[in-house]
């Protein structure tokens, strides 16, 4: 059974009242998704949003020919699908990048909470502003950086782990996030290796050899001398 404490773990719900969360919890349920499974798909009616308990979920859009672009990755304690609650259908699909445990929250009950409690609505506004900032940065990278540099930035910004980067995503998923194909990502990684910036230490394990040099490479400073 979903509890008030389960829901309050989400930063965007931390200021909700106990009464409001209790009503939401009573209508919510735990769900599990396997890697590669979709929590929901673009254009589907927004009947549920999901609070992620563990795992990573990507917001993706797919072209008419099947090319997939990943533009946001949500992790533990984040909500997936809540940006679409004011729309008739989901704006993007949500794909599990790993095994995911989540709480399914009825969208209509979440909307009622937003309408009743201004603090929760304000937290949603802050969350949306953060997503817009990330999207703006991603768009700028797509315009101003080639794939090799986008990949280098992605490696530098990976979750903390020293100089070892454990790639949670497959190369196909990484390519979708960087706006490229799996083959192109593999080739770009090979070029970073040949530049002496990184080393492959195992399956999905990349070692960063020189952070300062990678930063200069991303900024194009390596081409100024």
C-alpha cells in the first residue's frame, strides 16, 4: 500500500499537506517495469503519472521513420509524465532504461492536488523551469557541438564515480540521447580513445584520462593552438 511518506519522498510533493497526500496515496499503486518497457507512450491519454522509486526513465520522441531522440532522463524521486497533465495526451513517451519501480498516481487526483494547494503548484513550476533549462542546454549542444564533443560532455557529466564512467545506457540509448545512431556513437568513442582522452576499461566502462584536456576539447580550445 502506498503511504504519505512514499509520496513525500518526491521533492515536487514535499510541501503537500498530509491530507492531500493521503487522498493521493489511497488512489495510487506500486508498479514495476522491465528495462526497455514503456511506462506510457506519446499521445496516449494522460491517465497516470509515475513517481520513480528506483531506476531511470527517459522521455523520448520518435520520428515517422522510427528514429528515437531522448531529451530528458528522470531518476529516483522524480515524477514522469506530470509535465503533460494539462494536455489531452502525453507529450513524449517514457522508456525504462533499467528495471524501474514506481508509484502510479492518477493524473486527475494529481491535478486536484495542484488546484487545491498552491505550494505544490509552485513546486511543479520550479520543476518545469529546471526541465526547460536542461532542454535549452541540450538544444545548444546539438547546434554548437559535434557528436564527439557531445559524447565527451556526457562522459564528464555522468554520475560521480571518479574517473570511471559506468554507462548505464546501451549505446543505442546513449545515441538517442545525443541525437545519433549507435554506430556513430561507437565511432565517436573510438576517436576520443585515439585522442588519448579516454580509455575503454571493460563493457560499458570508460575511464577518463584527462579531464582538463576533455574540457578544452569540448570548448574547442584544442584547435586554437
